[in-house]
């Protein structure tokens, strides 16, 4: 089932229970990301991701979807936009590549707290989605026919990712071929082993649908190197997608009229398979297709979201409006997107977003908020508000971006009521600008070689670096200057089945440019580096002074490089790599790059039994803080993981088992060495999930079972145990009735043990939801459609510091609360253009916990946590062009 709802435990596990500081008498509360993970997709097709953010009393600044394919090493992200049922984002089609794509969600709230999905280590253990090739997904997951048995019609056994058109062809063609072909004797060709997928013999297709495809029965044991595909007698195998079970060819241009396709192969014993020939007609050719593309097209949508929330006695309202537009005028393609929110505040970084893009296949220009991805070590996913342009001639390419990454914000002060002095509560930020240049040669589909120059500088005049005398100093912000240069190489062969990538970069960072650049003589006195030029002459490009690192580049501490290798043959997808990021390497164009680390990784995914079973093995070994010049000990990070996924038959449960073992060890035996504590721990994560679609009592059901165990063992001799254990169990049942009604019931429980029983926490959750569709799509597909839903949830939590872990007159932090929630609403859609949703959420949070003291064995509350009620009414309207 395309993007089938699965793995409910991720949804439960990401209920973050954290104590927020009390504000105006409002206590801590539950915040979470509600999301049902996608579990499967089709290569080359985007995957839609939906989520809801529950954070009573706080507004959402942004919700980001981070993603990468299995073969990539660095994540990219897109901002999710408001939608009818929460927030919506898409993993772009170019990133959806077999065998898998990984993703996670990050939400930033108005109080600057961050919640993730999954909660634990989302970067290291993201959600993984199985990706199947376009045509391969329609066949390879089918049960293998028994010997001398005709293949069963695939209509009830093929996942619904397969298009109805392709399923119809398989159903029509598979049975006649299997029935009419006689068993082949030695010397005969095995025609029955080839099944035509498209185009259907003697059919007429449009140029865009002229995809020549056929599959091979697994029993034939095809030698993939022997497969040949001919179009009108011309060998086009080198341009086709070939595997031992399928071959497909999509001509870039094809003329109208009648055509003949021929496919042949040999098995592993050298016996001929085929050839098979068939004819089809193309109704229109390259000229007609070009004329069709030259037509003017436009599509888009506009939406508005109104949120009225009352958290206890505080109103927390938020309004958002946005629009997306895309189209073309002849060969000119354009798109625009805008998002404006009432949360926009000049005293904070921008929360509004806008972008306009226009261009041709060889030239594009973008204005507004962009996130360039030039080099994984230099410029990767940093938001820039400015201008980006790219020239792509095929062999010689050039990209440039310039704009603002941080806007100037004044510091925030408060007045001490006693002394009358101003106290800084928040530092200000300098206006920061970025310039990126990237000439490159070749294409990522073959050989490419690129060079990247990045220059990032704070405007030191945009913010005063000194405070007035009536301000209590607690440090200060300094303007910075950053220069990074680097190169990257790549080679992709055999349709990206063999890939090599390498990149390297070198950086300079001046952490305080307030006083400007020093001359060569002054630098020599402090660094013993004799420069052949005067740095002050190049101050426009980079400011060198005593705060520059490294002042002496000969130590290579600001050098970074990495190498990756991908190998996709023999049902193995092997990826390996090595990287080293110097301790002084800094790129302000990459906000999340980890420095002072080196090591290697290797992962292998083995596809077995016609893609029904996937076995994954992985190993990582890194030295964190390998440069011990500051006498800080190096920490060895070792991780190995094992995964087993079984998708045997759509009529049977799908299973997924994952185990991960992560060790950290800095080799310190004593309790404290040079103010550094010893670290020696192992974290073992085990996750099992089951998903089963079945029919019972003439009703369709989906059962989702998830079991998760995380156990962190502290092997140091510390006085306070660092052991942490967590066990999660969750089950959900979704039922679709014979009327337009569906129900979902969910139960989950989570037990946590921290510091060897000194802190205990237990969490239980039950929820139910009903959805009813009043519309009649069979009689009024473009008319009025109405849907309604209602939901109930109950959460209870208990635990705290164990009394046995405290002294007789000690204190206990008690956790004891219940949370009851109701949600109801509906959606109204008129035709394909108008959609309106009204959603009401009511929450009652009853807290009986607080801080207890124990005197004489009798516990007494010295403070209690307040309870609260929360209500949220959300209205959403969308208009589509």
C-alpha cells in the first residue's frame, strides 16, 4: 500500500515529556509530534509526509522534514506547510531512490524548545522507507509460482503501488503466455519466461507513455549481461534499465507511427530466452510532444490558517497565509511560493518565507529564501535570503548565490527592580551576508568536478559590540568572518550502480573582526608565520588578525575531507566511506557539520528472495576529538547495526527487526583526569514492528504492533549510575467498515528506569478515532464532499525519584498526572478547487505531582505542579488553481 500507515510506536515514542520552565504559573506540559510514518514508496515519485504538532501554550515556528536516500550521506530539508490535517511536506522525487530513503522531523517552538520525530537520535536512527523500482514493484513482490503451476492472477496479490494500467496488462498478458507456451526442450527458446508489460501489443500510446518494458520469470535465472532490447531493429540496451528480472526503456523522443520492440536474453547456462517481438503504435511523435510542452500551463494553490488557542488563562493565537504557484510559458518555467505568519517579529530571525524561481533547462534564477546544496562540507542547507542563479550547459556549469543569512537583531534587556541596572537577557545578532561561487564541469549522471568558494561575514557596524556603562556584562557577541574553499569529484557508472564521490575543503575563521586586519609584521610576532603579502590589502575578502584560526595552516587543523563509495550489484547495495573533519574547520554555510572527528563507515543491504527479504548490516567507527592538542581525551565511537525486513506477501504480515549497538569510550580509568570525566557506556536499541492487512467479518483491518527496547549501560565507576532503560509497547487497529466509516484504536505503554532505579517513569496512552465520509464520489465526483471525524485520548503518567535513593530528610520529585483530550471536526470540499476544514481540540491536564520532602518517614508536598485546560480551534481554507 503506497505510503501505508505503519510503525505507530514512532508516534507514541515521540511524545516528549519534558518539564518546561514555569511561566506565569503555568506548569510543564506534554509536547509531541503526531505522525504515522510512511513505509514504502516508488522510485522517482515524491512521498507525502503529514504531521501534527501538539504543544499547548506555544506556537510553532517551523516544522522541517529532513531526508536523504540510502546512498547519500548528508540530509537535506524542506519546510512543511499548513494543510487540512496539520502540516504537509514532500520528499522530492529525485531523492526517492531504491533501496530506501530515510527521513526525520524537527519542530522549533516559540519558546525555543525543539522536538524531534523520532525522539531518540533522529539523525542516527531516522525513519526508513522501502523504495521499489517503478515497474519492479509490480512484479518482484509477487509470490513465486510453484513448479509446473500457472501463475495466479496478480490482482489480489500485487501491492497497490502498481498502477491499474500496468496491473491490467499483467493480468491480460501473463495468463495467455503461461498457458500457450509449451515446456522448452534443450535448444528451444524460453518464450514463456518473458512477460510483456508495456506497451500492450497492437495498442496505441501517446509519446510520453511509450515505455518498453518486460519482465523475466525468476525460474529462468536470467544472466542480466545478456539482455538485449531493440526498438525498430536499433539496439538501445545501453540506454535501458536492466536487472535479472526486468528491463525497461523510455525513449527521450519517438516519432508517431508503428514501431516494433524486440527483447532477448540468455540464462546462466547460456540457453536462449526469447526473442519476443511485438508491435505498437505511437499516436503523435516528437513534434507533437514538443508542441504540447510549449503550451502555457499554470497551477497552484492559496491557503489561510486561523488558530485560536487558550492555554489556561492565556490566549495564544496564530494566523498564517500562504500560496504556491508553478507553470510555464513555452520553454520558460516558473514557480513561486510565499508563507506569512503573525509570528513574524523584528526582534527575532525571519519567520516569513518567500521565493520566486524562473528559468529554462540551461539557466535559472531564484529570488528570495533559498537553501543551496553546493558541497557537503562547505555550503549545505543554510537558509539564504537573496539571489541565486545557475548556468548549466551540460559540461560547463556555474552557480552563484548571495544574500543575507542572519538579520540584525538588537539585544533584549530587563531592568533590575532593586539596582535599576539593565541586565541582558538575550544577546543581539549581527547582520550576516553570504557569497557562494561554484564552477563545475560534467554532470552528476557521469563524471563531475566542482569547485566551491564561500565567504560569510558579519556586518560589524550593524550592532554595537560595547554596552553602555549601566549594563551588567555577561560576555559579548563578536562579529565573525569566514572563508572556505574546496573541491569535489564524482564518478557514476552503469546508471549510478557504481559511484565514487570525494570532497575536500579548507577554512579560515576570524572570531572577532571588530578591530579589523593586522599587517604582516604584527601577525608574524604572534604566529611566527611570515606572509609574503600584507593582509590589510585583502581585507575586503578576508580579515586576518589575532583571533583567526588557524593562524598557521601547516598544522592542517582546518582541513576537511571525505570519500564515499556505492556498489549496487548482485542484489547487494554496499556503501562505504571515510571522513576527517579538522578541529579548527568551520563553515558558516553548514550549520550542523561536526568537527574534530574522523573515521569510517560501511553498510550493506542485501535483497533476497525476489525483494521479499532485506538484510542490512552496518558498522561505524569514529574518533571524536581526535586532535588532543588541548589535552582533552579522544572518545572512540563504535556502532554496529543489524536489520531484517520481510515483505513476503501482501496477504501476510510484514515484519521489521532492527538492532543497534553504540559504544562510547574515552579510555579514562579514574574518576577525573584533567577535569574530564571518564566515559564508557553502551547503548543497545532493539525495535520490532509488524503490520498486517487482513479481512475478518467482512471488514478490512490493519493491525500495527511495535515493540521497542533501549538500554544504556554505564561501565564507569561513577558514583551516580548512568544506566537508562526504556521499554515501549504499542498496538493499533484500524478498521474500514462496509459503510464510509473507519475507526482507529490505539494503546501504548512506556516504562523508563533511570540511574539504576533511582528515577522511574511510566506512561500509558489510549486513543480512539472515527472518520465518516458523507460524500458520494460515485455520483458527484466533482460536487460537494463532506467528511467528519471525532477522537478521544487518555494519557496517564506516574513516577519520580525513588524514596530509597534519598536520605531520610531528602526530597522527591513526584510525577503523577492525567491528560484527557477530545478532538472533533470536519472537512468540506467542493469540486477540486475549494477545501475547508474546521478542527476543535480540547485538553484537560490534571497534575497531582510536585516536590515532596520526607521527614520522619512521612512525605509532605512542599510544592505542587499546577493543572490547566487548553482549547484550540483551527480553521483552514485552501483554493486550488
